[in-house]
């Protein structure tokens, strides 16, 4: 059936027009959203500790504040995904999240007492919990399942480009105004995120499509039914394993550098930028591989990269290993940044619970990332850094048979799962 003039598809194809790069205006707006939201959704991240340290906060107090933010974000992620599924005000949610981050940054510029920091560490993780499922839902609602692969690649490339830009802006802000300049940079990115969100026309979003409901699909899939959806659970466990092995590698290389007297801050900043720059072309490549060979290939490549990363970190001195370790981090993260949303969209297709399912996967992989430093640190302290890197890298190998048990979907570009892994 051809789209009617008032339908989202018609808006996307005709009345919205085309940009210089051949994208519809809503799709181009999504690229802008991902660029500016890259910094907004992560909050202050590693800058929080340095900021609080300049305001006479102790190490234990800083750790407690950061833990609070992590717990709030983890608890809020699944409800945020369910909210995105339920509401048609997805753009308003994105704007609200950006305003929340701006308010938290302004509060910290004004005050750094316990009450202010607690409020900021509640507000920013709440915003960070809303933004990923909201972006994913709006993207699916604008471009649909058939064009999702390409758009996810563009989104993720823009996200990493935004992270590089934000890191440079934060460095400039810190040079001009001290560590508080990081807050000013984040406020500026939040303003850009609001403008980019509003550039996506509200009428271009098909909200039934945005929550993964197929025509004639099951509109009554309960939230609790997600816990019984085996492919989703297996994929979440596989992603948790990957992040359990992946998250601690760069901090541990940083610890090795510090122990050798190297300029840790300079090396880590360069390493982060190297990884983000690598992720940009890998995100585009992930979309192309997914379109030709399916998401199974994309995820398997990412899982196989992590053991190689661990082996390099374990066998080379840190000054020699940090660049290849971060290039491989960019490969794995760039591929999975696209594949995670794409795989969940396939698994949840027709349920009407796409964003809640995505939030569930993000929650479990966040748990894996949170446990990674504790696991790596314990092994490094009691056995050695080399063994820690090998164990962390080896965890991804355990994730492979788990992932092979995931039936991703029956769309044309995704072949059937291996016979031993059928669900």
C-alpha cells in the first residue's frame, strides 16, 4: 500500500525534502541529535571526580557520589524504556532530558555541597537513562525497520564524532575556565541537542513503528513477558559478558602507565580520542555488514576482537599497547553500538515493547561494565596485570556460544540461527 499524504512515510519521502547527502530532513535531524546527545547522555563521566576534587571533596565522598549516579541510572533504564514505548511525546522527553542536564550543570557551577551534588547525580543519570531508548525509538519511528541498518550506522558515527568534539570542547573550556569549563561545554552541547531534537518533525515519527509493533502484531505483550523472551535474555547476557571484559581494560592500562611514571592524563586523553575516531568508520562499516550479511556477523566480529585486545594488553608494555588496545576498542564498540539496537529491533519486532527490551539489554550490559573494574582489579592485585587482561579478554569467548543461541529474526538479511542454537 502506498503511504497516504498524511502518513509519516509520506512526510519523510516528500514533504520533508532531502538534504545534500540524500537523507530526508528527519533522518538528517537524527544525525544532529546523536552528535549533540553524545556528551549529554553520559553526564560528566570521568570529569566528575576531577571537578569535585578541586572543591575539597575526599576520595571516599567522590566514590560514593559516582556510585549513586551509577545506581540511579541502572534502576531508571528499564522504566525509561517502557515510558518511551508508551508515550507519543518522545521529542519532549529528549528536550526534558537535555534541560535536566543543563540544570544539573548550572547547579554545580553555583554550589558543590552534598545536597547539590546528590541532586545533580540523580538528575543526570535520569536523563542518561531516557536518551538512548528515546533516540532508538525515534529512529525506528522515522526510518522504519527496512532502513534502520543504514540510519543506525549514521547515528553511531555521529555519536562518536560528537564525543570527539565534546572532548575537545571540554579541554578548551578547562584551559579557559578551569575544570568548570567542562560544565560550560556540556551546557552548550545540551542547547545543541534541544535544537537538533526539534529539527525532527513530530509528524515524521510513526509511534506504533517506534515501539516495534508490526501491522497486525501483538499489541498486548506485557512488560513481564520480556523476562520470558529467551533470545532477548541470551543477547543481554552476551552483551553483559562483553562489557564485563571490556570496561576495565583502559583504566588498567592507565594504572600501569601511572606506576611507570608516565603522563597518565595525556595518554588517556589521547587513547579516548583514538578509540572514538576509530568508532566513526566502524559504525558505518557495521551498517554495511549488517545489510549484506546480517547482525550475527557484526556481533561475532566484535566478540572476537576483545580476546585479541586482552592478549595485546597482556604481552606488550603499556606505552606500546595503549594505542592498539584503543584502536581495537574502537572496532568492538563501533560495531556493537550499531548492532545492539539493530539486534533488539529484530528480536522485539511485532511486540510493541522494543524500547523496553532495549533498556533491559542496556541495564544488563551496564551491570557487566560496573563489575569489570572490580574483577580486573582483584585479579591484577593478587595475580598480576597480564593474567587480568587475559581473563577479561577471555570472557568474550564465553559470550560467543551464548550469542549463538540468539535467533535474531527472519528478515531477509538475517539467515537462520545455527541448528544447535535454535530457540
